[in-house]
């Protein structure tokens, strides 16, 4: 009895050129005339322009243009489901009906032997339930691999599975991350910390991203599932051209020549150590700018003309381009605003006020672009104490990263605090407790010297400076309530005074961030701060100097009374 071929399921949206390339390549497959093709076409988003609607309709016309396979069924959604939801629901529906499935997206180009490889693998490993994923794509690693091997990370650029494997798919990123973390397998999940898969799950938890493939990988990872891969690759992703939803412009994933066919023979049911080692090297190199640039020159130059044409005709590309231009223009607009003039911009889709253009741009780059405060946790509602909340950039970042977090923010500067309250109100975020107080070693009233931006400080021994009276709290009291997931301290030189008082309570803190300030004319106390962290069981990392001199023997740079400033991370383990 000849096994039934698996249905091919294709997900499309608004890229007619990409869709055509995918269908043409699929049509050239040796088994296309025996295969059933089911196409899920996502619908328009709210407020879709006539031009975008035309592209959706053009994609649907391309699908119905000819018999790409033995049978073609087009399923049109009247509303926009989004890529992740469309794939999850579509795969679930079809695999439950047919028992097995081959999945493509509208930017995956296949070699002529792709369908045969997929069906052969589905048949060969049908009874081996440990094998949960068949991949048609393999990364262009530096090294030779056998025609088929197991590398236990999912690739979604042409893949296949069975009903009794897909039933293990879990759409809850938070529970997946928590289970991996509690099993002490996060390092393994992150390919020995060469990849950022855990961070991708965190991005789904916080709402920064909405993806499905990382959840599928996590799902079968927790089941100790195996993923079969070919070498060389049987597919290419042509969406790295400014049009892909979750694919940044890159050339490092491209194969100049795909395998025509890959024979599928039974192999040992265990991950290939060599494949894992080569993939770790690949991910390490991926973060090298020089390597990426060389790869870009090597692989994309032959396609420059095509890329330019696609860019000109792609409304999505133009949209991204002009969106980036708007961002650059907004940054330039803010730069042109004189310092210490209260102004407004937009942050994450809502209005955001700032009191000083220069300090706002500096903090925005640090917090939202460099993400200096980013961390992962298995806690569903992490407790974060933010000392020195200023106008609210850090508060909003933490809340977007962990929507269920419990946040306590301290800001002594009345002007900054008023802006902080307004920004939190405009954001609509909840679960935030804000206090117009400074942190100290006791409850008292102190003189405070504001600077109109982000550098106000406790004014001890500052004769001749404008000061005002502020109320303080004893930080120690807040560290005794419950374990603290992150203690952030940006308190402009008060670090040692406060930390000295909190020595014992620091054992209740999982992570600490300190912005260290060295003021001219005052004793340097970095050694004392680091010793306190060591005594509390932290390892420390020093990074991101905000103020330092390249040639301090010749000239020491000073600013706002400081001769040095940098970040201290207190970490319990890594």
C-alpha cells in the first residue's frame, strides 16, 4: 500500500512577488502533481489602505492563477488573524484532519526534491514519536554534515509534523519559559547560551513579539523531541528583504545552491554532536558585525537589482522605510529643542512628556535601544524597586517587559515626579506605586539640588547651589517586605550611604543595578560599594561608561561635577 502524501499548507498575506516565487518552486517539485495544496490567506488589518487591500487580492489571484499542485484550495479570511494565530489555527485544523502536514510560508522557496524528502521522512519516522519535527531548512554552517541528521532546534522555513506530535504544542510562552527555567535547562535551550531563544520567549510574554515558532520549539524541547534536518538545505527564505514580519534584512541565512534531492534513510535517534557544535559556532559568528558584512557582500550583490525592484514595488518596504525616516526625523526634532524646555513626543504609541531633550535622548537609547535593564525571570509578577525613576522611561520599560510586575518607583525631584505621574497616567499602565521621595538610610528631610534633567542629587556640602527640601524613605524597609527581583539604583552619588544601611537586606535581592557616580573633590568609594555587593553574595559586572576619559594622564573629562560614571550589575549566577 502506497502511503498517502501529506497535504501542503501555505500561509500568505500581502506579498504577491514572494508568493509567486514560492508557488513556482513548489510547482517544480517532483511530487507537486500528486499533492494537495491548501492556502490560508490572511485578511486585511483594520484601516488597511486601498493599496494594501489590492496586494492581498493580488496574492489571492496568484494562488488561483493555475494548478500549482494536483488540487489547490484557497481559504480566505475576511479579517486579519496575524501570522502567528493564522499558522497555529491553520496547522491545528489541517493536521487534525489529515494526521500529518507539510508547512510553508509565502517567502519559502523549495528545491525540486523538497516534497519527496518531507514525505519520505514523515513515512519513515511515523512510528518514532520521539521525532517530532521535520525541517526542510538547514543553516549554512562551516562544515560538512551527513544528508540527514538530528539537530534539536526547530526551523520553520519549510517543515512537517504529525497530529500526535503537534498535540503537544503549547501557546503559553510564560508557562513554557517557567518550566524550562525550573528544570535548569535554559542554557541547553539557548544552545549553550550562544542563541537567544529564551529571550524570544520573554518577548512573547511581555507582548513585544507575537510569534509561534519559538513556542513550538520550546514545546517539543520539553518533550525531549528530535528534529530532523537535511544537508545541504532544501529551502531558502527570501523574506530577508525588508518585507518579512519577523525577518530582519540579512544574508547570512542564504544558500547559493540548494540540494536537489536528499535521500532519507533511518539513522540513530539522537542529536548529532557535530551539528550542535557547528550551530553554536554559527550563532556566535552571527553576532559578529564584520562577518555579517562580508556575508552580505558575498551573497546579496548578485541580487541587488532584484532587491531594488522589489523595494520600489513593495508598499510594505516603503512603509518600513518611511517609518524609520519618521523615527530619525523625530530624533532630529528633539535634538533641535533647547535644553530644559518641557516638550512631548510619542513612546510605544502614547504621548510622553520630557523635561530636557538631551537627557531624554540619552535615557531612551540606554533603556529602549540598548536595553541595559533587560533581564529574564520565572516569576509571573516580579517585584521591582526603581530608585531614581526620573520621568518614567525605566518604569514604562519594566512594565512593558513584565506586564504583571509589581513596581515601586522613587523620584525626589518634584518637577521630574510630576512628569513621571503624567507619563504613567498617559500610558494606562497599572500595578505601579510611585513616591515623590528620595532613598536614604533613614526617614528624614534633606536638601536636594535639582538640575532640570536627570542629574539631581542629595545636596550635602554644596554651598552656593540652588536647593530644595525633599522627604526621604529608608530603602532598607522596602527590602524586608518580600524578595526583590531587581533593585535599580540611579541615585546620583548616594549609593554607598544607602547600601551601607541595607547590607543584610541585600540577601533578599536577586539582581541589583547601580549607576555609579564619582564626583570631583569627594572621596571615591567604588571599592566599598563592590565589597558590599561581594559580601551580599553578588558577582559584579562593570559596563557602559557614561563618562570616562580616554587619556586620563593627559586630561580628565568632567561633567556635572563628575569625573567618572558607569553601570554596576550585581548578579548571583550566570
